[in-house]
């Protein structure tokens, strides 16, 4: 299975979707989720998450989407500080969190996980995930999305556009 392209330190959206399979859930007490990314704003991320309805034999529910800006502080799993990154780095962090929790990969790719059924409701199950969700910026606060729209690929921005987006972000935050 191929993976999408990777761009470092770009804004975008993360989606968490669930494949509903009653037999699997009853037998294991676990659910199947996918953590994926999109280099677009809210609309683009929702559309990307919904694309999986045609590639998965189960009913798909969107559990959560959230924005990630560039230069976002992303915790280290080793507990030795944070790094700055964007949506790709955040997705990788969340995948590592799932792996550290012992959640198995399901299917042919690396983005579907078998997780405890209450993972997304129980803040004590995965405080790292809850911290990411609680600290995610509002979609409207990501300058690139507001300037480009929420359905435009952010990786197509020029160096000058990226500098303008960061400068505008600094004006509102600094």
C-alpha cells in the first residue's frame, strides 16, 4: 500500500475516523480507527476523511477533525521536550502514541489501529491524544486556511506566502 506525499512543517488537518464493525467490536472490546492527514483546511479534511467510505467495507464515522498549523509544538514521546512541525509531524506523533499504547495496526496500511472501545471518550486512556485535541487551534486561526480557503492544498504556497502567513500569525499571537 502506498502512502501519500509528506511535506514537513505544513498546516493542514488531522482526521480520526472509525470503521464500524459490530462483530469485531463485540468479540474484542476494541474499535478500528484511522488517523490520517490532509494538507487542506476544514472542508478539505472532511472531504478526505469521507473518501474512505468507498475504500472500506464497513460504515465510516468521522470521530474528530482538527487543525494543525505550521510551527506547532509537538511533544516528544521520549519526554525530552517538543519539536516544531506541521500536520505530517503531528500525524506521525499520534501514530507513535498508538503504537506505544500497544494498539495493533489493522489492514494493509499503517494508519488503521485497533484501539480500546473507550479510547476516545476516556481521557485517562490516552492523555497524549486528549492533550493534542484540547490544544488544537481553531480552524479560523490558521492564517493559510483563511487566506487560501479551506479546500486548497497548503503545500503549493510559495516561500513568500509562507513568510506572510507566519508574519500574520505572529501579529495575532505575539
